[in-house]
């Protein structure tokens, strides 16, 4: 998402990373290029909600995505019927979900959907 956001943000595309509270996670290493940092992850366990907020902040600092993350409530996630993680929604300018993807990959399809939406006014 980072590369796609950087590529298309000048055309009006934006990304918002949304997650929920998890009591566990992982942190990339602190030094080296991104590939090196991601190869040196550390498991984090038994987090409460406050710890998770700090974990997410540290994760964001180390990964340095070009877009923000927010933590959604269970009610907010239920409203969107999130089936699993990761789930990706493309929302058009009118606020309508036009694409849903569960799992990673399929970057070419995702980019085509986004470019089509950016062309529509």
C-alpha cells in the first residue's frame, strides 16, 4: 500500500490503515533498510489496549508508511462486516465501497480499480 499510495496520491488517492486492538503483534528491527528490518521482527505478547496503542506507534515509526493508521472499535468493524485480516476496501468519492479484497497480493487488480475510480469525477 505504501508504494501504491506514493504512486497515486498526486492524483487524489489516499490510504487510511485501519486496525483493531490485538493483544499480540510483532515489531520490525530498528535499523537497516526495510527488508532487513522486516527480517528481524520481535514478537510482542500480552498487550492491553494502552500497550497496543504504543506498539502501533512504534510499528508506524519503524515501518514508516506514507499513510496514517487508526484503531477502530468492534462496532465500527462490525458495521463494515470485516471478514478477516487484512481486508482492503476501495471507497469512491461518493463514499461507496467499490472494491473489497481479503488477503494480500493482487496489486495489479487493485491499482486498476483505483485508477478507474480516480478517472471518475
